[in-house]
């Protein structure tokens, strides 16, 4: 605080502000005693500003500490797949700091975990608008990839690779997923090129070997496909997709017994694998093994009683086997879970009419 200002007082011969008095006090860098009120006014003003600055810093420091704690707890919940609870904490954190990219990306991660991909895309878009880093671009691409929007996914995956800033594990996933996109598009050579780039980053990935196997199946190179599926199982015997691949190859070779065994192994590992489930039902009908499939589906529904799609399929198989009473019973479950299920709504009157005919001896 500046305590002495020559221009503060008008000059006089004897009074305050005279040359003599100013010379007397100038060396001491202070006001004369007669003007303590001015000194106190200046001091109070500066003290007040200091207190305000201290108060602001204290509030900011407290908010930052609270935000950090919320993010740390959210991370723990995310690791345990408690995405809804994590979102609650992240919303509090974003309220404290709306510009925090880390929080926005964590929210996107939670939405991905909950299957709310469109909301995840919104979060990752927001993060990318703020900062077009390779990792942000890769996150947005992955969200598009998960939503089935291959064109947008490919665009942002390629952008993420332009500046060499991705960590190896993310770069591996980017090349692998680009390869998958090209497989779906029928661009098999481009798919293989990207799988090869991914392989150089992680040659021990059983997931990538399954992708190689699928690629070779599309090329009708069944021996190479078989080799890749077996390698994948060698790395991870619990890879259900690799077992599905083996089942398809052995079916192609005409070994139906082994193919059924491979497929059931896949379903034992992951009963919700949609491809394995659909193949199992299709083969059951083609091979006249409906009883085998019905038994498996009934057992599946004991463990997963709220799966309306499988319930609908079981009802259709029961109708085909002329087990109309059981069919109607299963249709009740299907429609209680999904009242708008078209197949079940169509089948319900047919099953009822067929059961009545059979009771009356008119069923043929």
C-alpha cells in the first residue's frame, strides 16, 4: 500500500503538506499522525480486497476438491459397471465445472456401458468439438461403430490415425475395427491390410484371430479359417465366437456331429450369443432336431426368463411340434414381456384354434 503521496495535500507554509513536513515524513514512507483516518481507509480497502481474493480462492479450491472426489468415485463405479450411479456423480461434477472434457468423456463411457449409444455419441461429439485429439476422435468413432453407423465410424477412425497420437492398445482397436468395417462392405483386401496392421501391434489377440478366420471364410479359404479359429482357442479357450467359427467350418466339411458339439460349446460359454443362438435354431429345423433345440431353449429361459425373443422362437417351435397347449403358455410369457411382438400376435389365434381342433379330434 502506498502510504505517502506528495500530491495528496495542497502545499502551505506551516500546515500539513508543507515542503518542510513532506520532507520530514517522506523518508519514513508514511502519513503524518494527523491523517490516520486516511491511513485506515486505505488499509481497510486493501484488506477487504485481500479477503475477497482469499474467499474466492477458497471456494474455487473447495469446488476443485469436490470435483476430484466425484470423479474418483465415479471411476470406481465405472470399473464395477455401476453406470447409472456413476452418471449421478458425473452430473454433479459437470455442474461444478461444465467445461471439463474428462467428465464429459466419462459420461459417454457410462452411456456406452448402458447401451445408450446415441447419448454417448452426443458426449463424444461435445468433447471432439472442444478438442480434436486422436483419442477423442477414436472414442467418437467407436460410438458410431457400436451404433452400426459404419460410414461415420470409418471417417473418424481415419481422422484419429492422421496425427500419430494414439496409444498402442487404442491404435490396435482402431485398425481392427476398420478391418471389420471393410469386411462388412465386402472390401476384403482392405480388411486384410488393416488386420495386418493391428496384428503388428498385438499378435496375441484371440479376437483378431477370429476376425482373420471370418475373413478367410468369406474368401472360401476354409483351411486357413480353421487354422485361425484353432489359434484363437489356443489363446483363449473361452472365446465363444471362435467355437462358432469351428462349428461352421466342420459343418462345411460335413462333420455334423462335431459341428453340433462346437456350437453347443459356444452356447455353454455364452448363451446370449445371438449368432450362435440363431444357427442352433436353424440347424435344429434343418436336421429335424427340434426336440433337442426345444430342450435347450427351455433350459435357457429358466436362466433368462425375460428374453422375449427366445420365448417367441420357442413358441414357434412348440407350434411346429404340435404342442399347442405349451405353445399358448409360452406365448403368454412372450406377450407379457413384449405386447407388440408381431410373430407372437400372429401365432396366438392359430395356436388356440389348433389346440381346440386337436381336442375335438379334428386336427390333421
